[in-house]
């Protein structure tokens, strides 16, 4: 197909964002955005139909360019459980990645097979975030809904299905379910059978896993008219949000990404799968045919937002205060405000240590930023322990990457240069890359190189932070927070 433009869709927890880019060089032509209904963890659920409504609204913002679009791709929030009936209607609201009500099921699943067996089979050890834990929750709490399930989907699968009518997924997003093996490239009925009985009968209810460059289908005529797209627009396989961000960065093996959004992630691209029985490193596949070992924390920019609210100041002021150097030790904040996934402490709360009568708002602002970053850098250490190369560039992305405080303090704690990519919406950009691949037949790495993805502003360390001391103090405080969360009566 000879198309001038492609469209990438980022369906996150908070909103749907779309980008329209030129196929030839990736030039950003237009963007659109629409908000999703808010969630309130520990119960975090959304009606999948709200994502479709948001997609329609976001498309309306870029309507004047859609006539030249040749392909679309959807990148979605990982792990969410979408179940639909035989008529294609959602049976209930989707349980999202940050819904922690399935923590007891995750513990039971892990105990059933053992952490090492889970890690070897699918690269994951169950936590509340993963889809297998949510399916086990459904089986235990809503057996009537379970009996009516005709199709199981992830958020990106649902939107792809609405676009082209095909029940498909990709290996990147499938690798976050807990019942698909990145190492063997197939569904594992033993793992699926830990959540539901008669696992073989569930296989037809799961989406077909597409190759990285395999189109899912084409946009149907009614849907095309509804969205303002030309008839016959190709739909790419889509993927999970972190996998799409890696595409949008042109990520190479050894490069490390620190993503600061509602949650935080640290990950890299690898040629080999990982199997971390500790559960810290999730051994995901990526959207290229390689692997994306990743550590995820539940609490990132909402921590600094919360501290700003408590201080009665906005995010810009919080960042400004955090950059004020201090001659004394500032407090240490362990940012487990809504429980934590890495480490797996769903009942944990935040912990502030080192509070003094002379503690200032600047000290608290700095502690909040440092706490978020130290937690993520612990994840970077876990990647290295899992045998993953981390010697490449460090890239800072997500909403928090726009904060000068997060930028500077990240470089200080890494004790090296940090790159803040020019592309702000890396997930939507990565979806555009995938769409360009299916419409042109080019390799993914060829598209990212042609588009110059991953270039950005380089931030150097200030020399004003003792990173070794700061991270050591964080580890002591984090151990105390974990002890409180696991102590009888500590909840």
C-alpha cells in the first residue's frame, strides 16, 4: 500500500493518545487525546467500551489527516483482563494492571507450582498485576461470569478486535499474561490450568499470537466510516505499552529505560530470555522478536504529586524545591504509597525516615524524587543480577521525564549521563513504527533508524549528590518498610 501517513494509538490507564506521523521520515503531523475514567486502587477497573469512546474522540482531533493514513497500531496498558461474551459484550469492567485485589490469588498460584517453575516456564512469578492472577480471581469470585466467557483479551487486543474484528495479540503483550511462554513461543496449558479448570477448553478463547510484522487485518467499512479512516486501512499486531515505548526509542540491547509515569518501569532489550525466581524481573518478550526484561513499581510520579498536594504547591514548585542543594542529610522516603509490586508488597504503605524539626519543604520534595528514583534503580540492579547487559545508554521517559528535578537527580544517582528523548509520547510513537512496518514491509530497526528515534537532550551529573550514600540509606529504609508490611498486624 502506498500511504503517506500512519497512526499510532496509546491506550493507557489515564487516557488514549494518538499520533499521526509521516511514513517516510517519522515527522509528527498531528496528535489527539481523550481521558479515561479515573480508577481508585486497590480496586482499579474500567469499562473497555470507554476506551473505544476515547479512541473515537482522540481520532476526531486528527480527523483532517486520517484520509492519508495507510495503517494503524494499538499499544495498550499491559495485563488488564478483558472478558467478553458470545455477543462480544464485556461481561464486566476490565481489571487493570494496578488492581491489587488479586494478590491472594497470585500468592496461591506461586505456591502451587513454585517460583522457580513459574520463572522457567514463562519468565514471570505471579503477582497481583499479571493477568493469570486476575483470571484466578474471576474464577474464585465470579464463577457465573467465568462460565459465560467467550473470549479473553488484553486491553490492546480489545481495541484491535474492535478495529478489524480479529481476535489476536502479539508476543510482547502475551508475555505479560502468565500463561504464554516467551522461551517457547506458545501458550502453556499447565500455567493456564492454575487459574481455570480444563485449560485445554480455554485455548480457543485466547487470542492468536501474531508475528512482529504480521498484520492483524484491515479496518472494516463501518468502523472506517465511524472513525474517519479510508476503507482497507491495515491494522498492525499492536503490543503492550512498554514494548511500544522500546520501539519508539529505537532501543538497542544494553540500553536501559527508566519510565516515570503513574507507575515506574526500568527495562532493556535483550537477545536472551530471563527467568528470575525472585519475581523482581519480569521476563517479557518484546515487539521485535527479542526480549524485554522489566521491573515495574506501582508508585512513581503520583508520589511527587502527593507530596506537592500535602505541601500545597504545584508540580513545578515541587521540582524547583527538589533541586535546592542541602548541606545536611535530607529525609528518606520509601514510596510504597499504594502498596508495591517490586518488591511484591501489596499491603505496604509509604515510609518517611529522618524527619527533623528543621526539615523543610525542599527536603521533602527532594526526598520524594529521590525515593521514586532509588526504587527504580534498585530495579536496574535486579536486571544486572538476572544476567542482562545494562552497559548502554540510560534513557528517561514518561511524564516525569519532563521534570528538571527528575532529570538531574536521575543523572546524579546513575552517576552518568541520562538521555531525555525528544519524542514525548514514546508509546504512541512506537505504535506508529509498527504501523509503518506493516504498510511498507521494512524491518522495525530500519524504520527506527530512518526516523532517528532515541535522540534527545543529554543531562550530566551535577556532582552535588553522594549517590552511594543516598542509595544505601534508601535500602535501609526500604527494608524497614518491607518489615512493617509483612509483620503480623502491620497492615
